[in-house]
C-alpha cells in the first residue's frame, strides 16, 4: 500500500487551478465546475455500462455519448483552440441528426 504523507504541486494553493492552456482560473470558476460535472457524468455512464451486457445497442450509444463528453471536457479545459468552432458545429449537427433519428425510431 502506498502512503502519501505530503504532496507538493510547487504552485501553492492560491485558490486557482490551471486550464490545459496554462491559464489560471479561480477554483469557483464556472468553467472548472462545468468540466467537473462533465467528468462526473462520464463516470456515472461508465458505471451504467458495466451492467449492460444484455443491451449491446444501448452500451454502444452510451459509449458514443462518453466520447462526446471527453471531447467536451477537453474543450472546457483548453478554451481557445484552432478549429474548435468548426468541431462544435459538426457536433451540433450530429446531435440534431441523432435526435431526429431516435425520435423516428421510437415512433415506429
């Protein structure tokens, strides 16, 4: 068993945390809260997927959602990236398309 008595990050605790870009934000910043929530949601979906041996289609769908949540978390952690706006437009159109597809399949 590993015992960690002291952990040093070398930055001290000034009430901020670093984004992926190196920019520092207050720990109460909405962006930090948002990607924490995204991570928690992704973890909850992972637990649900452990129990879906009898539902491979649902498991696959949740796997796609998890992938999108990982992408969203990355976008939140690194606010400015080249090509980000185009990726968000593509994701939005995919979500719109899948919503229409799932609605059509439930109506049949």
